């Protein structure tokens, strides 16, 4: 494939994925922006309230990307019957998992919040948010596998448009329900949660309509879609268990670090919350290259063209390094301007800007490591190596360093975040060595 055709195809896949990620992440940013005008304690409470959602999201994301190994290779092989079967298998598993999270958020919200903070006011407010928004667990359990299936079959525009509709809905109802505008009751934190529920409900309805009602390659809700023999289930689980563990324990590590950061102080954690919310917007956009790698490399493997798969992976890694550097420079340049969207105190603003500078410096490393793990290695079915590498390094370096910096050394938040970045350097060494060996590339769909 010529450079012009290659980069054109990457753009057609990656740009809608980036926009979808930007819009989806903006739901949290919007909640934080509006809630920050209530108080810094309220901002911290909302970020604590979404921690359980982050864990559920990453578990489902992990399982679905494990299924994507098969979906992308089956798409390259033009095997639509098995694509539908893999999608049905993902739906069953994510729905069952989401029901467990729904029960935790509905019946035990205060106990969940007590894990993350010792501040009783923040815990109570976070529990209000979690209980009100808990139905979102069920919506996400169905939205995510359907969205993954659409992206894996190169239909990246559909999830983008649906996410945009959900974002607009969330903007409107956040404005109405948080502050009591246009005759709506003033619900503050509960209003932010309820607005997100309404937006997710719309996203759910649109996703069902686009996949199962309109003409679509994935259409075909038949009994066969949910008939799996043990051999089929075993093969999917064997690959997906590692991606699920990877994302679950990655999310758990981030939650553990959030618990360490929150114990530095409410003001420091509010500064971290503001900066990391903005940072996640950039990362979601940048990681679209990882999605493109998963889709394009997986399809080449499914077509039986391993050399082209390796060449595609190399090109996308170079793109990741360039994009990561450019994004880091932009974040550092406009850090102060971006943080002003939050209603922080002068001290909180200064701390948030410093955290942004630290994160900006490591953007290229974030992106290259992300593309290797979530894109290239998963496309080739090398999920075991990717999971073991990320899990061990995070739990043996990032988590201990966050608690050492926060509780023992009692450093300010930006220096603790800087200490934690050491794990990315170690991770890159192992991941890039694996990539160069070529041992990551496997044909996963033979006799599926």
C-alpha cells in the first residue's frame, strides 16, 4: 500500500475513533467543570464517584479488546457468521459482569466510597453520585461490545455520531439539573449523575437501532448468535482473560494511586482531578492510533499477510511517537489556559498546572506504550505477554511509589505523579523488545 493510501485509511479509521473518544471523555470533563463551581469538595466527590465506573469500563474494555483480536482477523477473512457469534459472546459476558457492578453501586455506594477517601463529606457526596448513576453500569455493558464490533469492522463513524448525540444530551441536562435551570429542580451532584444516565440511555437506544434495526453487516439477531460450544468459548476466553486482567488490574492500580493522591489532601486531589480529566481527553484522542493498529494489523493477519501486518505496525508506531511528541508540546504550551476552565483556587490552579506539565513530558511514552499493548500485540493475539508486562510493572513500581511519595515522603501532588512515571520507561523496554522479535504475531481464527 502506498503511503498516501495507507495514511488515508488510517485517517478514516482513527479520526472518528479519536472524535468518539474525545466526546465520550468530555462527559466526565463536563460533569467536573460544572460541579467544580459548587466546591472543590464536590469536584473531588464526583471523581471518587466515578472510580467504580472506571473499573467496570476497563474490565469490559479489556474483554472486548480481547474479542477484537478475533473480530478484526475475521473481518480480514470476510467471515461474517463468526463475527456475529463473537459479538454475541461478548454481549452475554459483559451484561452479566455489569449487573454485578450495578448491584454494588445501588446497594453499597458508601462502602465503595470509603475505600477511596477518609473524608466523610466527600464520601457521602460521592455515594450520592454513584447511587444515582448506577443504572449506567447496565447501559455500558451493552454499548461497549456493540461499539467494539462496529469499530473492528471498520464502521468507526457510527459510534462517533452516537457519542456526539449523547454528549449534546449530557450538556443540556447537566445545565438544567445541576443548577436548576429552565424550571428543573436544582440537584447539584445528583443532577450531574442523572444527566449522565439520560445521555447513556440515549446512547444505548441509538446503538441498538444502528446495529440491529438498520441494515448493517452485524445485523442478524438470531438464536445462532448466542449458541457457543465449549471449544469456542475456551478459545475466546483464553485470549480475552489476559486483556480483561490487564485492564482490570491497570484500572485497579490507577484507583489505588487515586486513593494515595486523595490522602495528600482535598485541595491537592482536586488539582489532580482537574488535570487528569483534561489529560484523559488528549489520551483518548491519541490512543485512536492504537485502535487503528488493532483494526488494520488484525485485518492483515486475517487476510494471511503477516509481512504486511508487521510493516503496518511499524508505520503506526512511528506515527504514535510523532503524535505523542506534538500532543505533549501542545499540552505544556496551553496548560495554564486549559486549567482555567475549572473553578479552582489560586493554589489549586498552580498545582494542577504543574501536574499537567509532568504528564505532557511523558506523552510520547504514554502513546507508544499504549499502541504496543492495546493495538499491535493484541492484534497479533499476544495478550498474555502484554498483560503480564503491564500488570507486574504497574503494581511493583507505580502503586508503591505513589504511596511512598504521598504518605511517607509527603511530597506535593506533582512530584508524586513524577515519581510514578518511572514505570513507563521500564515498560517500554520490554514491550519494544517483544515487538522487534516478531513473536507477537499469531493467526487466531483457524478452525474457529
